[in-house]
């Protein structure tokens, strides 16, 4: 199995120059797309590849591009979502710091496909190293003729700008991201209209995740069939960057086929649990996904399989809960984050998350009552999908609702013992 996203990185301990990247064939896809294909050809190829968005939602990338009305004469924008603030997630940082040319190549092709001449990289505020590598790589791309006017003599123009975010998790939601990029308060927008018709500055816009865009040049160069064969899933193509953090022997990040079993990633690549620790739970795709238990460990890591098992692939970066860590404190830590990061735009999220945090804290403090579990379960319904303005609060409720489901006895022990049993 080839590792298209990380092969170049493995051979270059530090970010290589654009000349080195060209020698590795890095811009072959750009030349092919701009010189041999129409924008519609590129979009149809990405559709055929079944490339799903790697930011968490799993929406088909080619379909997303095709939602921009063909006859709309207005300026169009492409935005790379590099605002990676999901707890437990660090995959995009690896790509940004180690191979920025791959992202730029993907953005050139994506912009060509949607006929955009302006593109932005919305970068997490804390990614200072990534900012330096991106700006250096973009400067090299301009000098080499891959950005600017009349790229490769094809008549296509594109400018890419790096925008450092103000540091709010809510800006990972694409419409809040667009509001922030416009210099406004970072809050989600009502949908419809969707960004494809009314996005950045009121113009048609496509927002794609960094890992998603890094795939585009490889797909154009080698084809949709090649991409599908990289996967173990029949419906979802390619490989995926999977991460594991927690008390395992070898925490890290690996590029593996989509559909790789969870057990293989945890035991073969992460090395299994540290000595003296046992696996108690797994959050499979970042902090806003439902817990899974050791009984689920043979579940395949793809969007369809994890959805069927009661969770989500999300970002594909697992957080491990071990038997020596209090699950209530684990969940409380996540809810504290989501509560602090609420934009406050809608009542359920603004009021419900701090309330959930306060109740969870009472369990840790030894003052919780039996009815408090019922109140927490009420909140998981109160902030369920469809009851809030965006997916922030529903995502925050996923580890809480599944935590109560699988670890109710641990919640009850806090009430019975009047303190945290792990302290």
C-alpha cells in the first residue's frame, strides 16, 4: 500500500524546497489538471474517487464542489480549513509543517475546478511553525509560476493568502470560519443559504479540510480507480491519517487504508496499552465523538462502519480511556472545553453546556445526587441535533451521552462514595 500523503515527508525530515518537491513529482497533478483537463473534468474525477471530507463530516468532496451554480458569474473563493482545534486531533498540523507544497498543489487544482481566483488558508492561531512553512512555500510557488497570473501559461490566475485565526474552536464550523475571515464575530450562519451560493463576502465559496485538499493532486495524477484501491472500504476511497493518544506504548499518527480495523491501529501501530493499564474506552474521532468500548475494537475505521456502531469517524484521531482514569473526570474535561468554546449564539448551547459542566463537577466534588444523572441525560436531548444553531453542542453531548450509557456504574459510585473513586 502506497502512502501518498506521508511518503514525501518520510524522505524529508525537514520541509523540502519546491525544487525537491517537483523532483518527487509533487506538481504533476497541477500540470495535468490545468493543461489537459477542464474544470468539470476535475470535479467529475474527484466525484468518481469517492473522496470524503477528512475534517469530520465525511461529505463527498466532488459533490460539494458541484454545488456551486455553474452559471453564477460572481467571483468564487476557496478556503482551506486549517483551524485544527478538535481535542485529540493533530493530523493537519503534521501535513502543514512537513509538506506544505502538497496542500498548495491541492488548492491550485481545487480552485481551478470551482473557477476561483482567490483562496485562503484559515490557520489555527497556535500553529506558528505551520504559518512559517506555509508562507515560505507560498512564496516559492509564486516564484516558480504556480501562483499568480497566467499559471503555467494556461490563463488561470490564483492568489493564496494565509489568515491566522483569532483562536476560537467554533471557527472550525465552516460558516463561523467565513464570518471570522470577513472580520466579524465568529458565529455560525443560518443555512440555507449554503456557502456554495452565499459564502465568503456573499460569494460562492468552497471550504475544505487540509487533509482533504492534500489528496487532490494525487487523485488527478493517478486516477479515481487507483485511489479507491488504496481503501479497504467499498464505498470510501483512499487512505486516512489515523492518530492515537492516551496511555498506549506508542502514541502517534499513521497513514493507513480507510477501513483499517481499530484493533490493528491500537495494537499494531500504537503498541497496545502501557504496562499496568487496561483499555476501558475509545473516543474514535476526536473529542466530539461517542465513546466505544473494548467490545467495539474490531470496528473498521471508516465513516459507514463507525456510524453503524453508534459513533463517528470524525477526524480519525482516537483518544484512549484506560482503567486508571476516571471516566467522569475524562468527560468533565471535555465538557469544560466545549463550554468555554461556545460562541453563545443560541440558548441551549450557551446555557446548557455550563450547566452540564457544573453538574459533572459536582460528581467529582462528591456532592452529586441520583437525580443529577437524569438531568445530564435531559441535556443530551436538549442539545441534540436540530435543537441548536450548529453542531457544536450536539458534538459536545456525544461523549456525555455515550459515557452515561457505558459508564453509568462509575457515575453511581461517585454518588454512593461521595467522592471520586479514582482520587
